[in-house]
């Protein structure tokens, strides 16, 4: 399994929401599945990424955001990352600074179906550092393989370059200060060709780039270009005051459009072990400085259709190279989109923009056709239909059948509606809210029908079928329970209407006549078992003419 990680402050920003500022926090790396690009939105602080299942052609959507709830990144953070493909999914390990300026690591697994990353873990890893980080620290990382693990490079509070190391099965540890020379800005990048050949490049000052390289003798050796350092051997043990530029040596070139403050830098190493440093200058153009035959020199620029002009001076960029096959990708912003500059086997191609991923198409059933009524076919129609396919004929038949059923349903609904209206018209009449009691027969206790009235004159729910909802009688009930005696009507009675009445309630107003039920010996309650009554009410008997006989 090939595990390549050429972290570098990467370049990529696309059409974010309006008003979003260009981010200086970017990173990219290669895996066996393809390139991966990440970047921060300076306005929201969210870290976005290209779809993790997009294979050799990355696709970018602003909807793809890392979910970092426990340790959210600070705005304008440094950002780097690396990853690998384990034959089933891609894995990303990203690094950033939080609001306390500590290094945070987050590991994500790719959902290869959706192309979205899912969080696997989130930790602070710089607690072992001897000195606090600079608030303006840059970040770079390399993944050395299954055995040696990860390396992180950052600036401490003195802008010296430090290294954190992690091996599988162990813990993060501070390995070394690899350069005590204070750097001019936070731009930093790293690449490797083996465990004993790691190169870290930084912006040393307004005229020079520093190269800090790890060697087999376990020393970090420091050099600069285009102007060299004073002395023959400068290492991690050399103090800052002893690291100076040799001004007596004439430089063979100058860094074009360089002011020492690029928003990011990149580094690549080809199969011939040629190291190249990349940056975008103050004039918005891409530049390449390469080391050939142990000498650094400026390389010729490509045409505008291969190396496009960036959107801003010192623009952030991302450079990621595959040492094994020489493939190279460079990303930065052009015309508001992410441009991909590509070289394969030393051959440059015309630049393109990262495409937006295809939306997931949901398979939804087609809506049913609206039923329609078709005329009865004539002989000519039947002749025309003879040429139709069996499927078409079946479709026509189904449409006609649905139309007929719809008509029948409409007719039935109209008939039922008219019958209900007729039934309401013939219902017992109510006058001024008073119930015509004489229209109803007494209800026996054995009947399953509930009484028409409650104890305070409110109609029972069973008697209200087919009539409008009426106002409740709570105010009347409370007034009656207090045995109010007087001519003043009860409070809060305005606007209360009973059933179909159109006037004010009249039960309590007097002097209108009130109809009451005649004294009836019928009980609406079930008899209480085991209770002896002192007065037994005799039940009336009736003759053949339904007249009550004397007892």
C-alpha cells in the first residue's frame, strides 16, 4: 500500500457565500485513490473539503464541511493534512489551531457511497511542546508510512521551527527544534522521499527562502537561497544569533515578485529527486524554483492556459506531488473557482477548474395521471385504436374507468349532501334558545340514549348532533350555584347563544314564560344497589289508549 503525504499550505477556494474572504489555510495530499484538498473559509471558520470518493478527479462543493464540534478551529488558522487509502476507504488526518493556539488533530473516514467524511477522533497534540506556539504559526505534515507514522512542523513563539512525531501504538511527542532561525512569515511546506530524507521550506526573509533538510546522520541541516548562509555547517544546534546571511557572496538569481510574505508555499520532489519550491508572487503569477545538480535556480514560467494568473497577490496555493510517478497537482483560486494545474510524467496540461459533484438523483415514482372522461368511441375511433399497442389500450381503459368512478363518486356526494340538508330542515325547531320539551318523549332509565339536558340546562352531547357548536354555559352555572336573587343579569353573558337562537339568552331574564318538564317519576341514573328508600314512587300504569290510570 502506498502512503503519500506531501502536506503543504494548499490553495483552494471557490465560490463561497457572498462576502466570504479568501482563506490562507489550505492543504492537499495524494492517496492511492486520488488527490484530496481541504481549506478554511475565513468568514465562517469552517473547514471544507473535496469529495472524498471522487477518485483521480476531485470535485468540490461548499456543502462538504468537517464537523469539528469539540475543538473548533480558530479563524485564520494554519491548516495541513495527510491521508491514505486502505483498499476500502480513504482516511484523512488533518491538523489546525484552535482559539488557544494549540495544535489539534482530527481523523476522518470517508463514506465511499456519499463522498462525505465521518469523524473518527479529535485530540489536542501539542501539549508536549516545550514552548507555546506562535499565534501566526504555520503547519505542515508528512506521513512517513505504517512504521514511522506522522510528523508535524510548526513555529513556536520565537518563530523557530519545531517537529512533533507520532508512531503507531505510541503517543505524540516533541521530537526536536529543527531550526532556531526565526522565520519572517508563517508560510511553510514539507515533503519527503524516505524516512531519512525530509525537506521543510519556509519564508526566511524578504529576499530568501530557507531549506531545512533531515539527513541520515540524524541532523537537520539548514541552508538558504538565493543568498547563502554564513558558515559551512548550520544545523538544529546552531543558535539563532549565529545564523546570518553571507552578504559577500553574489547570488546567481533573485526571487521574482517575492516580498517574504506569501500566504502559503509548496514543495514537490520528482522521480529524479529534483526538489521544487512553488509560490504565487505579488504579481499574482505562479513561480517555480528548482534544485538541479545541487544548485537552486528559477524555472521558466508556462503559458497562461497552463499556469493561469491567480485572483490575488501572494495567493494561497496547494502543491502535491507523487514521487513514484512524477505526477504533480497545484491548486489555487482563479476567477473565483479552484484551478487545477496538472503535470503528468513531466508533461503539462491545460489548467481546469474543479467540477462540482453530481447531485444524488432520487428515484421517485411518476405521479399518477389525472383521471379524465373520454367520449364514447365511434367506429372511426375504433378503427384508429386498432393501431394502438396493447399497453396503450390498457392505459386508455384504465383512464376511462377512473373517470367513470370519479363521476359516480361526485354524484353520490351530492346526493348525500342534499339529504343531510333536508334532514336539518326537518329537525325539531328551537325558539329563542328554549327547547320545545313537548316534542320529545320521556327517556327511560333502561334506554341507551343519554338525557337531553345536564343538571344546569346545558344540552347533552348526544342531543347536539347536526347543530352548530354552542357556547358553554359555565358562567350561567356558576351564577345559578350562587343562588343569585335579583334583576341584574349574570356577568359575562354577552354574546352567549344557545343552539339556533338569534336573541339574548332568556332563561334567567324573566319575565318570559319558561317551559319546564312535567313532574316525571323516571330516573336517568342506575338504581343504587343495597339502599332502602323511605318513599317508594309507584310506577304509573296505562290503559289501552295510552292514558294513565289512577293508582
